């Protein structure tokens, strides 16, 4: 039964092309409800994993990948139709590319990454989710005249938290890698050898 949360997460990944298709065909109301369903599934798989002890190594990697794939696909899809600012799309995508790049570099040099959840990143993720949902709702239910100005402010706030979050992660990563390299180079030779 420990596979159930991972199956739910995979279901969320499957919704990514569905959302891209719906946004591409300007079916924004349907896209909004699919996004809501994806959000609910995120809460459900997390609850099941923690409540019944079904946390797995696969789930630890799969869950954030599914979340980011969903969010990035929405931002890119809306950006391609000029429905949200292009600069915001660039910031959101660049932040995730930089973080993934840092993880890949760490893997190549043999450094074990410990991604600590920063408060600013939690705020940023919440801002991105809220902004994406708000844009889809405004477009789907024709609320442009009512919430248009609010969306502009929300875009700037989302952009700001994206920049601060990405910079914070990169600063932490550079500091951790530098400390690791220093420890590795100063460690006595007999301690660096693998026991036989």
C-alpha cells in the first residue's frame, strides 16, 4: 500500500499535458478545475504518506518534480499566449533551471545536496500557486474587469519572491559546496581512503 501516494503523484504528472492542452485551446475554466484537482491530489498524497508512514525515497523526489512540472507548464503555456508577463515566466523557469543545474553539478562532483526548505521558498511556492490559480480563474470566469489590477500586483509579488528564493538557494548551495570542498582537501589522506 506504500505505493498509493506515488500513484497519486504520478496522476498529477499526467495532468500536466492535460493542462497544457486546455490552456492552449483557451479552455480556462476547465484548466482551473484541473489545477484545483491537482492541488487536492497534492494534499491527499502528502496526508496519506505521513498518516500511514508511506513515505518513500521515490516519493521524496517525485512529489516536488510533479509540483514544479505542473506550475512551470502553466506559466509557460500562459506566457506563450501573452496572458501573463513574459518576464515573470522567465524568472519562474530560470529559478528552477538554476536549482536543477546546481543539483546536477553537485551530483557530478560527488557532493550530496541537502535542500533545506527555506521560508522564502515556501512563500514563493504559495505565491506561484495562488497566482496561477487566480489567472486561470479570472480568464475562465471572465473576472478581468474586477481583478485585473490585483493580478498585476500579484505578478510583481510572485516575481520578487521568485528572485529572492532562487538567490537564497544558490547562496546556500555555494556556501555548502565551498565548505565541503574545504573539508575534503584538508582531510588527512588516511581518512579519505576507503576501508578495505
